[in-house]
């Protein structure tokens, strides 16, 4: 493999190898031997259109460490994603870093660029005594930067998409920056709120039925008391009638007079009414038990219905549909396209490692959002 290519691949990992956004130090990066890097001690003359800058050297890099600056194109752009149907109106800002080699053809320039979560810290001058890697000759041409900016806009419009999630069943869309997992959590919360409303509606329905049963229960209990009072009164009258009849028979020399006969008849009828009153008491009590049983059944049915609503809310997570939104091309704003020199530090074995803060994002990570 061409040693220059090897240096580029080692220094600028592909998207598939990109790590989650982090603040890397030189000690955690892959080493590259000096022989794999094409160097040029002279710093090339760069036009003002390049907005030439230098990444800040890590503070832990010793002042006497030999440094080599490698060229990159850094672009910071803002993209506008808007779709009324999906209730989306979001601005996204991202930073692209494109490593360069001396023999780089610069074709499909931005296809191999890395996405960073933020710009590195930059200064206007390099560290004293530093070396510079050989760079493509086109970096010294002012008109190159206009072409690269135009190609960047086309690249962003062609490749960048904002992913949102849709629940067709519930007619809900994910919010700006909301992942599928976060959206599902919010849908579960919506389901819980719907469940609470349904339970409240159900409770109102059952409360109406329960109120009716409670009214019947109060009347039935009142009737039991009334029947008991009537039964006690009737039993007292019966006892008096029998007592009077027996006493009359004894005092009348045990000969049943007409009066005694009528008294016995009255006592018998009073006894029959007493038995009847006892039956009515039992019937009233049975009615109370029946109403209480209906109330218990109604309460059980209400709880079963509530449990059904709760289970449905917990398990009924609707399927999600993934939607991709293009940026509005006329709104793509390249805030700045710059030539940025990235410092690499050499050790005693002439092996180099990055001497800058790395904010490279995972290839699958979405760029951070930024309000306009």
C-alpha cells in the first residue's frame, strides 16, 4: 500500500470505525510511523479564501515534542428540515472533517468526510518549530474553495436526512431529536393518560349503577327494621291475646263462654299474623343480602374492566414507521469552509499520534440540533 494512503487511513478512520463522540487524547489513538507520512518542512502559501486555521495542541503534549500538522478541510453547515405534515421545523448544525493527502484527487470530496459533534478548538498560528505534511496543490488555489463549498451543499442535500418516527394508529410523530425508544416511552405515557380517561369514564358509569344499588339497599334495610318492629308488636299482641283467653277459661270454671271462644279465635288469628310478619322480616333480610351481592358483583366487574384497560395500555404499543426528511436546499447554510491543520505528535520511536481533541461522531449518530 502507498505509505501516504496508509497514513491517511490511520489518521482519519472511516465512518464504520468512528467512535461515539468523545474527547480523545493522544494516548488513546493509533500510532503512525513517520515513514508513512509525506512531510514538507515548508508551510504552503494558502489564499485568504481558505480561512486557514490550526487545531489547538493538547496541553499534555510536551513543549519540546516534535509536531507535524496534517491538512483537513473543515466545514460547518446549518440545515433546515421542514415538513408541515410531520409537524417538523428543525434546524441542524454539523461539522464535517475531510482529511487530505498530497496525491488526493479530491474527487467526491465530501463522500469520505467524517462527521464531528463540534469543531475542535482553533488558533490562528501553528506551534513554533512544527512541520507540515505535504498537501494537495489545489489547496493553494483560491477558486477551489468556492467549488468545494458548492459541492458540499449538493452533498448535504443528497446525503443528509432527518429521521423521525410516526405512529399511524395514534396519529403521533416523534419530536425533534427524539429517538425511537424515547418516542415509544412517550407513546406509553399517552396510552396511560388515555387509560386514565377511560377509567374515569368507566368509574362514572359504575358509580351511577352503584348509587342506584345503594339507594335500594338503604330502602331494603329500612324495610327490615320496619318489619322487625311490626313483628315484635304482633308477637306481643298475640301473647296478650293468648294470655287473656287462657285466663278467662280458667276463671270461667273451665267452661268456654262465647267471649272466651271469641278470644281464642282472636288469639289464633293474631298468632297467624305474627308468623306472617316473621316471614316478611326474613324476606326483607334476603332482599338486603341480594342487593349487597349485586354491589359486590358490580365492584368485581369494575375492577376486571379497569385491569383490562391497564393491560391494553401497557401492551398496546403501536408499530412505528420510519420517515426520512430531506433538508430544504435553499436553506443550507455553509457557515464556513476552512483549511484546518491538525497537529500530530512524534515520540522517540518516530511514531505519531493525534495531538488534538477529537469530537468525531459515530457513523450512525445524528448531528446535534441547533435552533435558528
